[in-house]
């Protein structure tokens, strides 16, 4: 055999070993070779080589706070607060102790049930509950709601209990009206339901009035 061939075999073997070693080397210390069925070596893909991205595994950034807080504001809470009340169980509750809520007409917010309570000389400019979905008005005390009460909606319950309570009259234009005028000159100027007499839905005592023409 040619001596040149013998001398080149070790060099070729050494080169092959260096090539295999280089293929198996990974700067991260990972052995990327695996046994091959025929005794050879299979070089595994580099761990740093990007592959297909599974969208389900990609971390999505948290939604901005502006998106989290984008839900509509509770209409009862917003409108009721503007009217000076507190939203309770979906109804706007406006409470006026004696001598308060006299700066103007007490206006119930539109589209929601409204509950108003006024004490002695409170709500002196009257109550307007014509835009609410339903009304429950309590004018309890001398001169309570003295300028009168108007209401509408599906139902309206008005109690004027005290001397001259709701003195300037009650006008109920709701689908269902219940009016009570108790006390001297309570509802004195008038108490009408839907523009007509309240009939059995209006009760009076101690000088209270249940007449459209006044008493």
C-alpha cells in the first residue's frame, strides 16, 4: 500500500473526530448529539434555534386599567348622587331631615325608582317626581313639602302627614296612585290623580283634602 495513503489516514481520522466534537459542542453546555440506530451520531437541533410559536403559550400583557374600568357607570348611583340622594337596592333614596332641602325643588332622577322623605319645614320648594319610574314620597311634619308634590311613573305613593303638609297640592299622574292627606290643611289646594279625582285611592283625615278643586 502507498505510504502516502497510510500517512493521510490518521490525519483524516483526526479531522473527522474534531468535526464530530465541534458538532456536539454547545456553548450552553448542552449535548446535542443522540445515538443513531446504525451506531453513528445524530446531531440534534440547536436549542437556541427558533421554532414554531404556539400562540396559546405566549404571555399576553395585562389589559390597561382604562380598559378594565371601561364598564358603564351605575346610572342609579351617578344620577342619584347628583340629586342629593343615595342609591339603595336600585332606588334613589333622598332623605331631608327637618329644615333641610329648601334651596330648590327636590327633583328625582329620571328612569329609576325614587324614595323621598321630608321632615318638618323640609322640602319647602316642593318635590318633582315626574321623571322617575316610580315614586314613594313621605312628607311628615308641619309644613313638610309645603309647595306640593307632583309625580308620575308606574306607581306613586304620597303621604302628607302634618299640618299644612303638601299645602299647595298633590298631582299624581302615575298609572297607580295612592295619596294620603292627614292634618289640618294638608293637601289644601288640591289632590288630583291623572287630572281627575283620586277617588278611593286618596284618603284624608283631620282636615286633609282629597279634591281637585281644593278644600
